[in-house]
C-alpha cells in the first residue's frame, strides 16, 4: 500500500478516529500516527492498543509538522480546537474532520486556518453506539459511504489525497454541498436518534413495575431504539445544536405524518395505514438492495485476516436473512 502521509495527527481518538487510525497502521498509509486528547487515560489506552506511535495532551504538539490533521472531537469543540492549532499548521497541511454536521463545521473551522492550509470536511457514515478508543475496529468503514463537503476553491490535489485515504478503508465516496448534506443526514440519522432518545426516555418515566416489564419484554423495535439511544450524549448534543434548522424542518414533517396516522387510526382507516406501511416496506427493500442494512462487524484483532473473515461471514449471514 502507498504511503499517503508522512505524519497524520488525530485530535480526539474515540470510536471513529481509532477505527481510521487502525486502518492507517494496518496498511502503512502514514509513517507516523500521533493522537491528542483531553484525557491521559484515553491516550494511554490508544498507545496500549498499538494503533498510534505517539500521544500528547497538547494538540499544538500533535499537529507540529503533520501533513494531515483529523478532528475527531465533538463538533461543538471544533471552533476552539481550530483556533488553537491553526497558527501551528505547516503550509500545505490538510485539515479534515469526521463530524456528522457539515455547514456549521465549515463555518467553525475555515476562518481559523491560515492561507496555504487545505480544508476537506468529511463525514464517514458509519459507526456503532460504542465510544472510546477501545471500541474502534479496522473494518468499520467497509462498504459504507464517506461524504466530502470541500468548500469551493479547495485544492483538488488535497481532496484527492483525502479520498485516497478513505478509499483505503473500503469506503464509497460522495461529494455534497454542506447544507444539502445536513438536510439529508437530518432525516437519515439525526431525527432517528432524536426519536430513539425520546422513546427510551418515555419508557424511563413509566411507573417502576411497568418500566421493568418494558425492559423484560423488549421486542426488536424497542431493542433497536435502546441501542441507538446508547450513543455518546455529548456528541449528539452537539449534532442537534449545530444542525438545528434542518432537524427542526424534518421534525415538523414528521409531526405532520404522525397527525395523518393518528387520524387514520382514530377513524379506522385501514387502507390509509396499509398504504403508509407499504411505503415504509419499499424503503427498507431499497436499503437492502443498496447493502446498507448490514451492521458493521467488529474486528477480532486490528488488521488481522480474522477481522476480514469475520466481516465476510457476517455479510453472508445477513444476505440470507434479507
């Protein structure tokens, strides 16, 4: 595999960052991988797991001489982090991120980068509900999409290097306008998380004996909601605050649809309910055809042949089920 970067620095090294770092170490995509985080215990764990070469609590030290800096903190921290590291980025360096929001990210980071530094925002549409460096695995991105939202005028050579990195992870690549990205992700990711947090929160407010029965007899739907609701609360707080307009627009549409379903149930309108449910079934079939229904399979060990074997086996099983 071709070395893409001499030194790559991660600011934040949780689930997504550590998964990307594992691929980089596995395939030798960078000569040196450095990570910075606010917590020494996080950095110690990253070093122990072996997917970084050096760690530091100081983000300025981490980005020194880095060809590529990847921001993996919650998006609410991007503005402050970019202000700190901006003056210390070398000419020609590339800055990217892995945030689930893009318009606010561009507005937060771009003004803090000096001339000659290239900004290529990215969003790998992958992940699990787990967090921390120990939760990452090197097959997380295989068969998933990564969306790039480079501002107009971004150096094409810099974009190509970022695309090459993500292509090496097994991702499929799409470019999008930041505002359009935020509207699409509001309905495919952000609102579903909001619904999951709401339903699980409603269950937690039930009387104790009822709540115990809800947990005891959890059907697959509620189990899926609890899995989603187990996601990092700080990360999702920042996503909703930084994509509020698109989220609120989609929540408004959801309320309108719920009102129609509520009326159909009240009026005993079976055909209306059936039409609505059939439409949902068709969407599910489209997701299966696009092969985006298969959950990412955690690797048994970073970069091992067993990891890829595990993913292949999981894929075959899910194909049979679907």
